[in-house]
C-alpha cells in the first residue's frame, strides 16, 4: 500500500517550531514525538490525493520538548513544538536533504534578524505590562522629599557639632576639653532625638529597613553615646 504524505510547511522562532499540514477536515489525528527526536504524524483527511489517510515523519535537527500543541481546522492542522534550547536552527531536519513534501511557511517565515527583533519587541511589551501592574505609590514624591530633608537635617546637625569641636580645639587647645560638650550638648540632644525617627520610618513604610533592626541600632547608638 502506498504511503501518502501531505504538504507540510514550516517556520521557526528562537524557541519554537511551527508546522502547517495541508490536510482539510482531518480526523483521527495522531501526532507523536518518538525517543529518537522524530515527529510522527498520521490522520485521515482531504489532501493532494483526495480523501485518504496521510502520514509523515520528521527527525528534527536538534532536541525538542515532548509537549506538542496541535489545532485542527477545516483547512489544515497546525502544530507547535518548543525547542529545548532557544536558538536559531539552520534547517528543520537532521538530514541535510529536505523531504519533498516539506516547504517553507512564508505566512510565518522570518529570518534570524527579524525573529530577534520580534523577540525583543515581545520582551519589551512584557516588561511594560509587568511595570504597569505594579501599584504606583501616590505619595512616593512626598516620602522621598521627607527622607531627603531628614537626612539633610541630620547631616547639618552632626556637621555643626564636628566643626564646633574642631574650631574650639584649634583656638583653645586642651582647654576646650572642659566645656566643649556643654557648648554642643543641645545640638547633640537634638540629633539624638531625630534618630528616634529611624524606628518610626520603617513602621510607616518609608524605608525598606525592618522595624526591629532599626530599633536595636537606635538603642545601641543612644546608650553607647
């Protein structure tokens, strides 16, 4: 008995293989991927030789995943197979000589550079989609402004203490040791009180630091000073 083969057209992307089998009104469609990386197709339908049973096999150039996605319509059978490694194939089959029933699907066909551009466009769209789903904080600008001012005040306060102590040391020498603390006490007390906000900021969600580490740090700083 003569084995009838349908016309099969293929295209690829970096991660997928597309096959279009020209077989209308196909029934009893049986598609299997064998252990030797060969796709076997068999179905009843109307092809180039009329209403008959058609079959073909294709041994792929490189390994593919075992999952096969197929969709039968009145005009054709569409098959999609994922490659194990996302890269461009130089041809579809392991044998260099192309089967006589196999052709290029120009409706889907892209060369390697066009496929890369398509892949980059999809990745960009996915990235935008993910970013759009992330809930934006309406108070983000206000929080950043508060944190900037908080850090600025702390910086200016400790800078004033450092400059005050340094200037007094240069002017008074060792005599400055006796009353330098009293001259900077108010500013030191103010900066220490401001440091308490380091514990409040995590509770308000203003910083990513956890509450307990921040509290331990503040207590350690206050008692060590």
